[in-house]
């Protein structure tokens, strides 16, 4: 009995154990998988929570922070942006802008593509006579004008028409020689031919020579005939005038065909070629448009006007085209250059004199980003330019709002039109008083020393120097306005104020120091007066500013105004320039309206 019970219990124990193992396996299969899924879902949620929202200013995209607030520059509310850029590492010179900033700045883009460059070349010109149809009549022999059949310039004549009659003893002798030669025509034909040839050289026609032979006596008067049909444009003789061989008598021009001579500038010549059609109008014939093909392009550039002549020819049977009439022409050219070249709109280009700059949009960015790039331009093509180097087909560039992108680049000290190196420069957004660097001090005056004469200088001298500074400030304001004439007027007043500073009030080292300054300041004020062009005047103004600042430091001034020393780091190709001002607000005399607020206060001189 006990044996059977033991067997039953042993069998049940095995069944229970197997059941437990199967249950554990099934539980591990289902619940273990669920646990893993929950873990995975938990990690994803954590990743989403870790991703933070970045806040920026629509007008100043360089401002970025991880919480909402106000822009520290303009006070506008910050707006959220996402920072996802597909994991692509940003270039340190990129200019990032939010979509909101793009809309506010009205920035548009253009995809660089190849096309057929087209250009309408505008040409100015005049109607000119066809030089092949001009006849100048000169006296072939001496004599006296006995009769005139042409009474005024502008008279129309036909070929062979009488213009004048001349009495000439020389011609009379030549006729007699011919008549004598006729007698020996058979025995001495060479002599006969020579006498006829002589008359032909004097522009007598065959019929006139034959008439002399038939008359058997020389003519006292001889007719001058028009060699072509046309208009008398010059009459240089009157009845009774004696003329010598070679004297000018008449000029006759055939105006049945005229030239239209256009002036083409060097930049237009690549677009002009032979047989191009030119459409043109004349003020005397309003509402009518004429056209003709280019028949000649001058191989030389005029040294004075810097233009080449481009000619078309026109029939003028009714004389509607009169010489010296002004003509406005348009030549539409498509084939003067390669038909497939990269072209970009003019609005996308920033010019800095030697450099041409564009901002290229970087692809595969969630946040719109642009980067500065220098390019080489080819010929102008209407509202476009041909790109010679620097861009590839398919690249996207900013075509509108480019200056706003460039301004952002300057604020961020990244490569820009005026700062291609991307070096850190001061701008109008930092107008506080700052300490000068060693480099800036050197720019202001390399010779500056620590010795000051201010304590020992007569108060009268300081007052006179203060009056000079007041005159300087007026000239500085004229430079701010970029008014060249006003600058010259104020410079003359400044020179007068300088002459009134009495050097006799200074003694010893102060006297010698002022002598050195006086010469340099006077030379450069005269340079401001005499030099042409506001930029040349500004170079002299810089020296006057430096030396005046040096004088204030050395001698002191007696003035009712607080004087500020201000500095623009971008003047003179980023070499920098100083000036003196009575206002703390920056008004840049080196750039005027172009960059009026560029600069910073460096120092304050007390009253």
C-alpha cells in the first residue's frame, strides 16, 4: 500500500515539475518580450524629451537660447526653431536664418543654370555722309574766277553741271600746245598724246579736249564741272578770286546713301559682330523705326572717348537722313557669345570694386543657411551676368535680400562683402567706450609719446586750439554728408582758424612740438582743399584728425564741449581711421550714408 502511494506521489511530482517549467518558459516568452518592448518605447520617449527647442530672433538669427524670452538687441519676442539638420555638421562660416527671418528679410533664391546670354545693346550715333561719295574740287591750274554758277552751299547739282568759269593763262598756253600738236599728229603722235594727257591731268574731259581741237583756237574761259551728282557743302571761292594750283574750290557730297555711325563702349563690343541687325530711331522722324545690318566695326578704340565706331549703311534717296542728326539704336545680340553659359541675376551680386560676391544656399539643411563665396564674372547680359568661375550649375544662390544676409554676416564676424577674412571687427552695434588696442594706437599716431605739456601751456593757446577744434568739427560734419564743396569751404575756414593759433604762446619743447604738428596739419588741410574727389580728401582728413588728436593730448584745449575720440576699423581697407566728435553717437565721416553708424567711441576728452 505504501509502495503504491509512493509511486503515485512520485509520478505527480514529475508532472508538477514539468508543468512549472513549461509555464515559466511560456511566461518568459510573452512577458519577457513585452518588457523589452516597453524598455524600447521608454528609450524613444526619453530621446524625444532630451531634444530641446531652440529659440531665436527673426531679425537677428545669431541670437539663440534654450528658453523663450526677448531679443537682447531689438527686444522682439524670440520664436522657436528646430535644430534638426539631418546630422550634417555646420560650416563655421554659415549664416543660418529661420523661415520667419527669410520672409521678413524678403530673401529669394535663384538656381544657377545655363542659358543663352541675351543683351540689348543701346547705341547712340549720328548720321554721316558716305566718305566714298565725297568730291573735293581743287584748282589744277592758276587763274581768276570769272563766273559762278553755284551761288550758295546746299545747292543740288548734277554730274557734269557747270560750277564756275575760270580765266587761266596757263590753260590758254596748254590749249595752244594742243592745237600745235594736232598739226603733227601723223608725224609725231607721241607729242600729240602728251599734250592731250596734260589736259586730262587738269581734269578736262574728252569732250572738252575734242572741242578745243575742233575750234582750232584756244578758249579764254574754261568751265569747272561737277564730278558727281550731289549737294554743294562748301564753296571756297567768289567771283573775281584769284586761285593758285591746289586751292580748294568746292566740295560736293552725294547724300543718296549715308552712314549711321554708332559709338560702342568697350563693354559692349563682345556683343557686336558683323551683319548684326540694328534698329534705330531719329527725333526728326517720330514713330518710325529703321533697321540695317552692321557693315563695319572700328578696329581701334578712340583714346579720348574710349569708344569704337560701329557703322550701318542706309539708302537716302529722299534725303530724309541729314548729316549730324542724332540716332538712338538698339542691337539685340544672342550669338556674340557662347550660347550655353552660366548666368545669374544682377540682384544676386555684391560688388566691392575688385571682388564679386554671392551668397550660396547650402543644401540639405532644415534651417536655411547661406555661405559667402567670391566669383568671377563674365560679360553683362541685360539683367543678368555671365559667370566665368566660382559657381556650378544647379547651385542655389540668394537673389533678393542679399545685403541683409551680408549684414548678418558682418554682425557675426563671418566672411562678408566688407570683411572677406571674417576677422572680428567693431560695428555700430557696439558704441560703448572701449580701450584702444596697441594696433589702433599705432594707427592713430606712430610717434605718440607720454610727455604732455598741458599743465604749462598758456590758457590763451588752449582757447585758440579749442576754436580750431570747433572749425574741425564743422569740416568733419561736411565729410559725414559727403558734400565735397562744403568740405572745401569748411577746410578754408579751418585753415584760417589754424593761422590764428599763436605759436608765440608756447615755450621750449612745446614750441618745437607744435612747429612739427603745424606743418603737417597745414599741408593736409591744403590737400583737402586742392585734391579732387571726396575719397582723396578723406585721406588728408585722416592725417588732420590724427595730428589734432595728438595736439589735444599734448597741449589740452579750453572748450565748452565734451570731445570724443572715435574710430572706424573698416576705413581705408580695414586699416582703420580716427576722428574727433562732440557727439557720442557715431556719425562716420569716412563712409557717410553708406555706413553712417560704423564705429565706436575710444576716448573722452574732458572740458
